[in-house]
């Protein structure tokens, strides 16, 4: 059962039309606080290109 941190999600919403940097930032924070879903492949690829 994935661990869903509802409180964190209420506090940190993904901005509408978030650009890739915002998505990366959100997913990095998300991974530290919640694991309801994995980081999407596209975001992972972008992170790799940026040297994360
Ligand atoms: Zn989550």
C-alpha cells in the first residue's frame, strides 16, 4: 500500500502549467515526504540531464 501523505499534498500543490524545473522541484520534495507515486519517466530524464 503506497504511503500517501495527504497533509503534505494539501500544502504543496503542483502549480498549474508547471514548467519542468517546477516539476523536478516538486517531485524532489514529494519523494522526501510522500511515496504515493514514483517520479515520472519524463521528469527523471530531465533530472538526469540537469545532473541530479
Ligand atoms: Zn504523494
